[in-house]
C-alpha cells in the first residue's frame, strides 16, 4: 500500500522537530503530523528532552513576577474612577 | 475571568464599586504595561499610554457589551492607543511583519548534510527532569527566564509575556493585538526558543 503521508514517510529530522515544537504544544497539528511527531519523540531522547525543556521554560515563565504598578499610579487611577463615577 | 464574572464585575464598576475597580487594576495593569511597552519603547511614554487607556476604559465601560472578554477589550484599547502613539512618534513596531527568525536551536548542534543522520542532534539536550526540583524553582532560575524575556524583541516579548507569564489564551492574544493565529504562534515559538536557549545555558552550563 502506498504511504499516504507522502513527504513525511521518512519522518521528521530532529532539526525539523525543534521548529515544530510550538505547533505541537499549541495543539494545532493535523492528526497525521501529531502522530509523526510523537513517533519521533518515542525513539529520540534528544527531541523528547527538548520538548520537555520547552515545557519547563513555559512553566518557569509562569513564575516570573508580573510588573508592579508604579507608586502613586494606583491612587491616581482610583481618583479617576471616582471622578468618572461623579461624572 | 469568565463571561459571567465579567458581567458581574462590569455591573459593579458601573455602580461605582471601588473594590471592583481595584480588582481590575491589579488584574490588568501588568498586561497593559507589557503591551504598551511592546509598541512604545520609552518607559515614561508607555506609562502615559496605560494611563490614557484607563481613561478609555472608563469612558467605554457604559458601552461595553460583553461580546469579548473584559480583559481582551481592555487590552485592545491599550494596543490601539499605543499603536497611534507609536505612529505619531513614527516608530511603529512592525507587529504584523515577522522579519527573519533565527532557528530555534543553533544549526551547529545538528549533523550537516553528508554527515551521518543529517538534521539529527550531535549531542542530545539534557533531561531536566533529572535535575533537583529546587534548582528549577530557584529564584535564580526564574530570574534567568525573566531577563531572557526582557531581552527579546518587543513583539516576541509581548506575546510570551501575555501567554506564558500572564497565562492568556492564544485567541485572547490574537484578539487583543490583532494578530493572525499563525503570526502569534511564530512570535511565541521564537520567544520560547530564545528563552529556552538561555535557560539551557544556565542549567547545563
């Protein structure tokens, strides 16, 4: 039977996998792409680790503190809100 | 914050509830500042943009119909004001044009054509799951990521800040910044790739 995956029949190279990692993590791959991608991760420790590293990067970014509201700005905004309420 | 919570919050704001206002200032200010600084680099001007946006939010609140999430609507107001300001100061950041991207990983780490396994890793990235958890959660590690994000080109910095620091969805970011899903993803991909590289240097170096 002919391989319906055409150009993907030899699978992705590692260099292709790293460029596709976001599409994989964002869940926007076609089922065929996803299967091919996960097949690669199954036999490639390097790429498996790479994808895990991206996941860790995302998780760590979630711990980065958000920007603080500058001093005085909160009070100014509240004042504007009071004015708005009176307006 | 879901739509039901939004409706409740908007009702309280319209009624002049200061507690509700404090809540949205706390919840939205960091994202608003990130977006403003994505378009206008000068910190003081970006702060003005955020202030102006709050005026826009208050003025528009009575007309807010809840067709989009409140925070998406707020962010779109900041983005519009910031874009206008950037155009006036004739340094609009080309959010829509992606420019040339570096590869996610240094090509030197892969075998070249003609070598065995072209496009394959020469040496594998390491398994960070084997690291002590305390190392990954250390203040120092988080600071490395924070500095790496700060150093990114603006559009990438804004997208990764909203997505991964603030936890917004892809759809929300596309709506607020008027990006196509494809462009949003490319910016996020490049941003995460750069930050991962910096983190790798820190953890494995």
